[in-house]
């Protein structure tokens, strides 16, 4: 089968190759992959920021495709089903553990830049009927994380949600928050992107370049109350402001480190406002299934900024590495 391998932690170390088609074992399914989408973790692997034990590897955690063969004992899917293989196939549900988190597609298990992958049948989630393979491939990491954020804070009509930037997680969080009836305040470096966010339902727009004290803007917009949920995708440079922007009893859902992870923390806002600072490491197969059901129920269409051909994998990574050019997700089709 055709595949792309990453031979070293370098953005120039992609090579096209021919590999033996994987064989399915008992309980496994062979999936003909059709699409992949990039996440920050893929970039971290390809730049050496996230250490990986062995190279070469087939990169990219997220993907979607079609079932083409079934191993013994598989009865939950059929040939021809459109499926999303979860990137952590052993994390079925419940809390993350060292055991269920370690085996990860695109790191220690084959990722999505190959024609075929053999995965456990119980790690598959159906592609929502209204989505194509590329849109389906956007769900595992970004949509699941955004779904967990909105669910963690019990977002409902009247809730105020603050989103930082217009990357994959923030845009899914915008879509889930609006579907839940919340008021959404979103901050971006770009007025054009803010306009696109408005078209997706964002209620209040803040350009964080023009208004670096965006937390004070949030307080003004909410009559001094603050936000019930801040989805913290940026990390080091925003964390203190996220604590300031949160309402009494609010949730700062802490997932990202786009700007670095070494934030210094003033505990007083956490203590005085009884904040919930909730860490999250992606989500389980059950979380992805819930997110996909919510996407189906609300007819949410993932926002794909650009689709690269698999032969242009290097360009796709370069686009993500450029930082802040895309809106929503970057995809690779094959
Ligand atoms: N722990 C988890 O569960 C989990 C899961 C998924 C992702 N993540 C992490 O979450 C982060 C975001 O992921 P992603 O896939 O959404 O990334 P992404 O698509 O690359 O988006 C990053 C966005 O951050 C925004 N940004 C950068 N600096 C900012 C600042 N100072 N203030 C506000 N926004 C800023 C930019 O938005 P503009 O261009 O609009 O300015 C940029 O587009 C990454 O660190 C990723 O590793 C964690």
C-alpha cells in the first residue's frame, strides 16, 4: 500500500513509500483511509517537541475511511461502513490512564497517512451521515476536546463561553456552544477570521492584537460577571487573563499550549472565585461517539480551511507550523 512515513523529527523528513498491507487479527477491522486532519500534536511529533520512541512512523492521529475487511468475531460494523478510527484505540471510556493513553495512532501506532490501517473494531465511531470523509476526519481530537469542554461546564442557554483563537478546538467549541444556546465571545488576531466566526454564530468579537487586555473586554461585555467557560487553548501567554475573564464558579478548561506551557499562576482568582480549572487530555472513544452524535443531532458541519493532497503532506504541515493562518482545520485527502 502507499503510505507517507516520517523518518525523523523534522518537517522535511516525510517520504512516500510502499508498505505491506496490514492484516486484520481477531476483533480488528481493515479500514481504507480516505482523509486525515492535522492537530498540534502531529506538528509536535514532526518538530521533535513531543518525543516519540521510534522512527520511521506513519504520521497523523486523526482520520476517516471505509471498512473493507473484518477480522474474526467482529459484528459491530460491516464492509462499506464509513468510520472514524479513534487515535487511542484502547481508551474506550472513563478517565485517561497511563495504560489507555500510551498507544496512539500517528505516534506509537500507524497513523492516517496510509491507504489502509488495521484497528480494533471497538475503536470505531460512525462518520455522521451528513459529513464526508474529510469532515469526519476532523472529529477525533478537536471536536471531542471541544465537546468535553462544553459538557464539563454544563453549558446551557444563558451561559457565556470565551474562546481563544480560531483554530480547530475553538471553532468546534463555538459550534457546540451555540448549539447549546450559549453566548459566545471569541478572540482572534484577525478581523477577517472574527467575521467568519460571527457568521458561525459568535456573539462578541475581540481582536486580541488591537485589545491585548481581552479579559477586561470580556468583563465589560458581561457587566462585570465574566464567562462561565473559558476554553484555554493558548496557554502561557493567556492563562492569567483566562482566570481574570472567568465568572464566579466558572470553568477554565485547560487544554492548549500554543504559546508555551510554563504559565505562572496567581492562585487568588482561583480561590476567590471558586474556579474549576479542569485539565483535559483529548477524550475516549465514548467521548468521540458522544461528540459525533451531537454533531449529527445539530447538523454541525466541521470547518475545513484547506485540503491538501497526500503528496503535499509537507506543505500541509508547513501551513500548520506557520501558525495562525488557518481557520478551523487543515486536512489531507487520499
Ligand atoms: N489537551 C487536549 O485535550 C487537547 C486537544 C486538542 C488540542 N489541544 C491543544 O490545544 C491547542 C489548540 O489546538 P488547535 O488544534 O485548536 O490549534 P490550532 O488549530 O493550531 O489553533 C491555534 C490558534 O491559537 C490562536 N492563538 C495563538 N495565539 C493566541 C493568543 N495569544 N490569544 C488567542 N489566541 C491565540 C490562533 O488563532 P487566531 O489565528 O484566530 O489568532 C491559532 O489559530 C494546541 O496547543 C493543542 O495541542 C489539546
